[in-house]
């Protein structure tokens, strides 16, 4: 599970950036795709708030109505910050090879 968490933590900023780009660019298809991908990832950790926040954005993208997307993205950022803090605290640090 630790390795899965590390991969997720490394990939998370890219996924959030893709969602942010979809929101800011008012690109419903891009938002749908990015939020769906993130939702699948956070579901692996049982992060209910993050799953719900990503689903909300995913459904906005699917409907093509991004009216509340900026506020929903802020909610997602909060949920993701909580999840990443929990994962960082639970993931053992590896000694560096240098």
C-alpha cells in the first residue's frame, strides 16, 4: 500500500493541474476525463470526501455545465490536501541513496 500511496502522491499534482485547466478553460470534456481519472485513484484509498468532490466535477463535465466548477474545484483541493497529508503521514520515508 505504501508504494501505491507514493505513486499516487507523485501523480496527484499532475491530475489536479489537469482538472484546474479544464475548469479555467471551461473545457467540459477535459474536466470530465481528468476528474474521472482522479476519482478512480482516490477511491483506492477510501477517501470519501475526495471521491465525492471529484465526482461532482466529473458530473459537471458530463453535463457540460461548469457554472459551479470553480467552487467545486476549491472543495476538491481541500479534500485532496487532507488526503495527501494523511498519506504522507502514513507513508514511511525511504533513505536516499546519496
